C-alpha cells in the first residue's frame, strides 16, 4: 500500500499537549499549513504554465518572423521570388503544388513588378516539372506585362531546366550546372546472383508484363524495348518544351539533348541560358525593383514532421511493392 507523506509541522506550531483543546488546535494548524501548500502549488503551476506559453510564443515568433517581414515588404513595389529547391517531387518542398501556389500569388500581386524563379535542383518528376512549366506559360498569357526570369544557383538540371525554359529569360552563375536534357529509369539485376546462391524468386502477377523491371528476373528483350520506347516519348516531350521555350536562342549542337550538362558559362554560349547574373542582379537591373519578397510558403515544424513521417511510410511501401524504378528527369 502506498503511503502518502505528510508535511511535519514546525515545533513552534504544535499545540501544548496539556491544553484541553489541543486536538482542535492541532487540526487548525494542519489545515492552515495545508492551505499554504496549496497556494504555493498554484503559484508554481501558474509559473510553469506562463513559462510554457512564453516558450510557444517565442517559437512561433522565430518560425514566422521571416514571413512577417516579407509581408511588410510586400506593401511596396518589389520583385517576387519563388524558390525551386531540392528534388522535384510531389512530397517535397519543390512539389508542383507548392511552386504553383507561390507563382499564382506572385503574378496576382500588383506591387510585384516581376517574378524570379530561383532554382537549385537536380531535377525529379517529369509530371511535376510539366505541371509547373504549363502553369508558368498560362500565367504569362494572363499577365503579359509581368516578366518572369529563371535564375540558376548551383544546379538547374533535367526537370529543373524543364521548369526554367518556361521563363522569359534564364540567368546563371558561371559555375552553375545546366542542362541534362534527358530521361532515366534505374533498377538492378540480381538474377545471376540468385542462381548462384540457390534462391528461388516467387512472384505472382495478373497481367503478362506486370512484373516488368523486376530486379530478380532477367531483363527480357520485349521489356527493354517497351521501356526504351516509353523513355524516348518522354524525352521528346522534354525536347519540345525546351525548343518552345528557347526557340532560336539554342545553338545548333547535336549534344544539347543527349543528357549532358554544362557550366553556366558554357550554357550561355550554347543558348541554354541568356547571361550570367544572380537574383539581386535580375531584380535590380532587369526588373527594376531591388526589394525582393519571397512568395514560397515556409513549412512549420508540425508540417515538416508530418511530411517526413508520410514520406517514410510511402518509401517503405514502395520498396515492398517493388516501385523503385520510377521515371525521373535527373
């Protein structure tokens, strides 16, 4: 049985045992001391609650300080900045949903004299890249007086370049990596290793080619031809988008669409980019509004944790069902 400790009363508060009413005096003393303890507990409880509230307020202030300052800056003429950072995928910061949402706000804002797509990405999903490319073209038609520029940082390759060619002009750093106009799909082949190890693969499918690109089975000629035809079709879509966006600025070079990539300085010579320059240069000298306001929404801590958990579950599920070999522009 759990015994609850009682606070011992100071000897100065103990009643005299010779007092005929000592029991009542003892009870009164204990009640008074109990009330004092209760008040102390409430004060400490209030202190901890206020401390926790202050911590939350400070945390929120840190998270949203950047957004607040940018909202204040958006009240005057400025250059709108939309970021394309990292792998382009539906569950990343560079998803089509996030980029398009920021682009629509930037084009709609009357105080934004122009839009910069600041790109630092090796590419990713052709579908996500295509969504953004199509939306930029739609917004340019809807807001013909608002220029849009793409500015490459470290990399603007493959799916990222697919997005960039929708801009009016592309600016790069001399050391940026630009191009990689191609499509890839990757997998592994373990069939010979399984034979040597005596491992039996048991895969049941409904549909003759449902197990295509199974890493534990030999690559059949039909499967290889089918996949290559698929990649060639996607590659041609990519090439058409580049030609539509760059037009006569492209150099006559057979290697442009080979999947190779070049430095920023070389990309200007090849017509893949229009010049060397940073976001600050474009805002100040081309758009004419040196103040830059970021329109890309920042995720809060809860969103990051939720997305990381969702991505982990999705990745695990993809591995279980054998969906590793996804098509990508990178």
